[in-house]
C-alpha cells in the first residue's frame, strides 16, 4: 500500500503571521487563497517586492510593532496602540518618547532581567543536581 502525502496548506492569516506581515496590507490574491508549505518557504527564501516592501515600511502587525518598540503586545494595548503601524509611525513614536512607551520599555527590561535571573538559577540548580547524582 502506497501512502500519499497530502500537501500542507494554511490559511492566509497563518501564513501572514509566519511571514511577519499585516494580512490586510497583503495583495488580494494572497488574502483570498490558501498557502502551501512550499509556497511559504518560497516566499521566505525569495520574497517578492510586495513582501519586501511590507517588511520594510509596513504597516506592521502588533507583534512586530511591539518588538520594534521594545515593549510587549499588552504594553502596546496599555499605551493605546491597537492598530498596525508603519515604520514611519514607529520611528515617530521612538522620537517622541511618550511616557507610556518609556514606562513599558522599563517594564519589559525588568521582565527580561527576571527571566535571565530565573534561567541562571535553574541552570545552577541543574548543575548542582548533576553533582549530587
């Protein structure tokens, strides 16, 4: 008996998320179709001009906006940013340095610091466990 491997496909929203782009800004043919794993790989390896342009100038989805601003997605929401932003808008926010952005960046820095502390602690505990065995 021969097994036939079916082609993996995904919804455009999933593909857009994997590509790090804002779905409503993608071309209509991308939004209306399904994307195979092979097509996704091709888009990642050889991005067409529309994809390069979206990655360069946006609008960017919230996870990308949060990363570019150095805050969490929840921090964006607390700051009142609920829509996709362009690279230009992100740069303007960085220049303006509103109070909410500074506060959220400080919060994010504390979160990262605590995560690093816990990782170090766990590594030390694991190492101690190895020596006790």
